[in-house]
């Protein structure tokens, strides 16, 4: 397919974005039209908005945008909030069903540099199926969020999930990548890990993060923690193997301790000491056991959600 026939869809997950959504959409329309004018994408490229069960007027704004710009603006609305990852999946698969050659996903707050989309398209035309956006720094993040994010990426790499640091869900995916995504039915799919696991040709584009113009981030400590745990348990069983190794080490340690106690009593005929040490060890290993049970519980929770085979999300309505 020639470059000027590539149909692009820009997917935006939205949750309570009434303050900024109109501004964001019009900004992206300008970007879209600029790339069309350069002949890099087809004139029937469009924006696909996913309302993740917003409680404000987000959906009404989407309807108004559709009325104003016609087929350039498409959208779907969930019956309730299902979370950012599922809204992204719905947008990717929804745009695939409508028809496109590639999709760029971007956050509604537009902190990610929308001007990098043209570079994404250039990399796509060079043969990349996945183009991942990598932020240059985390200056806009709080101290806590910055260092917990860095720890998360390092931990994921240690556990065998090779995600580049500072990668977000700002990426381009080709039709080929979308067809592969459609084959994965797991409920807790972690997209950042998925797109690096499937092995398609990947390029990286670095961009600067802008301060959020209006509103506030919908991610809090608990949602970010949930996202991190889902990413770890969905793509790595290394924590379970660590638990098994801890069990073996603990067993060997207890055998050595038992031999030491027997030696003191029957060889040296002394009363075994170290009761304070014993209490500390009991408390430590008791806490370790509860921690290990918690990790196992996370994996059991993943299995529980998957075996129910419930739909990832339910659409209330869709405008095309």
C-alpha cells in the first residue's frame, strides 16, 4: 500500500474529560489535517474517542464534535467505568473494525506531544509495525510518581518483561499488530507488555511531556498500583519462582538451626539459647509467609478473572 493511501485512526480513551476534550480533539484534528495535506495519510483518517463511563458531559461533547466534524469524529460509550487499559483495547479493536491501516493512541490530556504523530507515521512507512513513544524525562511528575515509575520499569525488566523505561501508551500500531491483538482474549491484558512481547518490528520516538492544561490526572496511587500488579502477574511467573526459592532456603535454614539446637543439648549439654533470636525469626518468616501468600493471591485473582470469561467491557452506544 502506498504511503498516501494509509488510513490513520487516532484513539483517545476519555474519563471525565469535559474540561479539555474539545480543545484536545480540535488540536488533533489540526495535526491530522496537516499530515493529510502532506500526503502521508489518506483523507478519510479519523479520531476515535472512547468514553470510559464518564460521569460528566464527556459523551455529550463527543456527540457535539461528531455533529460538527462528521465522520472525522467517531466514538463509543461504555455503560460504566472499566479502566484505561480496557478503554484503550476497545479503541484499538473498534477502529480496526471500522477500518484503518494504523492507529495512534494518545491520552486525552494531551501532555504527550501530538506533533510526534507525524514522526510515528514516518516510522510506519519505513516498515515498523509498532512505534513506541518514549518520554525524554519525568519533570512533570511528582517525586513519588517519578521514582516509583522508574522502579516499576526496572522490576519488570528483572522479571523478564523487557519494557523500555519511560514508555507509555502513546504508540502507533499497524493493522498487522491489531490483527494479532484481536486474537488475545485475556481479560487482564497489559498493553505495554503485550506489544513488546509479540515481536513485531518496533521503532522508538522520543518526545517531551507538556504540563496538563486543564483538569487533573485520573490516575491515583491505587490505580497505578493496580496497573503495575496487573502488568507483573500478566507477563511473568518469576515472583512464583522466587517464592519457591525462598521456601527451599527457609527449609535448609531450619534444618541447620535444628542441628545446632540438637548439638547444644546432646553434645555440649547446655541449654539452647537465643530465644530472642527465635522470636525475631518467627516474626520475620511469619511476615514472609503472608507476603508470599499475597503474591500467590494476585496470580489466583488473575486466574479467577480469566476463567469467568466475562466480556472486557460493554458498549452502551457508538457513533460512526
